[in-house]
């Protein structure tokens, strides 16, 4: 399979068996999606909607009940598919007694870095995630935001071209979250493909090229932020140099008018948050009535 897509998920189902052997939890129910190289794709959905399970299946960390996942054309079940992937898990576990620099160095060593190369990588990554000043402090004293940054540095240590971030801003204050968003934007500019999930809709709106909305393991909406937030029921015309009189007779005359320039015909945008809530409510009323 080609490298047309950084990630491809085909009709993925994951059911976790229940403790009592009956039914089970349908964490992911028939999701198909694709992530193009260079794209920042954001998966949004409430807690328990299947975001982490989907990401883990893509990374080969969870065995799908059915369906296939591919990274750069390689099946997620093969370890080769993970060569180019960096992953920030939902609740990363780090050794509290190591410093920031020691932690990144630890992961660097796991990836085969040594000596000068390792030292330079640690400095570069701590700088990138804004932790240079805290490099020699132990992680036990780090805030949640700082730990997420260390998690990001860890995910980047092996120079991935595809980054999977499970709730990168969970538990981080708004300022810290903004920094993480900026880091993601810089990574995107450097050509990185990013797949993240979040419940912080505003940040998703700002940083993602495309967004998928997942609910109860089903991808219920997908598109660019502009497509999803486009309010198709309303139209707006943006005019330059239009007089108040002209505005009054807008409908009849604007296209024939010689002075006013028709600059744009567009649709007012709704907030991603309102689209998200509407998708959820519509789905609920359709399926639970
Ligand atoms: N290892 C597991 N065993 C049993 N159920 C699980 C397991 N992992 C996740 N689940 C269940 O699958 C559903 C989706 O979970 P998850 O993918 O973590 O959602 P999200 O990341 O969107 O919060 C939840 O109902 C969760 O309880
Ligand atoms: Mg999760």
C-alpha cells in the first residue's frame, strides 16, 4: 500500500469483553478515516467516546475486534509501522526522581542516541518544548503542563514524521495549553503530521486542519473546521465602499452596481463548540427516541 496517507483506518471495531462475559463495551464501532501527510487532524468527543482506543488501535497497542489500521501504508500490527511515529499517551508515566534532561536522555538512549548526538538532542528538545530552565529539576516537582511538555519531548526524540497526541492539553491551564498549541503549529510548519484528540474545542478549532467528531465509538461528523462551522442557512455579502443607500437596495442592485465591488460571498461561521453539541444532540435524538 502506498504512502498516500499518513494514517488510514478501515471499518475499525473494538469491543472490550465485559467482566461477566456478556455483551461487552463497544468502544469503537465501524470508524473509517484517513489522515493526509502534513495535516493536523483533531478527534473530538466526550469522555469514553473511544478516542484513546482508536489511537491505540492505530498504533498497534490495542488489537482491533475487526477492521484494519495502517501507518504510511504499513499495517499497524507490524512493528515497522511505528518506526516513524511519536506518541504522547493520555497519562504518561515518568520517573519522578529523574530530572527533565535525564528523562529525555533516557528516551533518547532507548532510541539508540549516544554521546554528543544525545546531548544535543536533549538540549534541542527541551528548548523546543520550553523547558530549558527546568532541565535540571526533578519531574516530581513539575506541574501537569510541564509533564505534558516532557511527554511531547519524549514523543519527538526519535525524529518521527507522524505524531499521535492523546489529550495533549489535558489538565493544563489555558496559558500552558496555548504554548502546547504553538508547539504543535511549529511542528506542522516543519512538515510533521499530527493526530491529536482533545475535548478543548477552541484549541482544536485553532490548530487543526480537519476535525472528526466521535461519539459512542462512531465518527458522526468530519470535515475541515471551515466546513463544519459553515452556517449554510445564512449568507453574507462583504462590500467595499458601499453607501447606506446602496445597502438598502442591496438585493436588487449590487450585482449591476458599477461602484461597489463584490468582494466575497460567504457564510457566517458557527463556533465549533455549537456544531459539536448539535451533532451530539441530533445523534441522540435520532438514536435514543
Ligand atoms: N482496556 C479496557 N477494558 C475495558 N473497557 C475499556 C478499556 N479501555 C477503554 N474501555 C472502554 O471503552 C470506552 C472508550 O474508552 P476510551 O477509548 O478510553 O475513550 P476516550 O479516550 O474517548 O475517553 C469506554 O467506555 C471505556 O470504559
Ligand atoms: Mg482518552
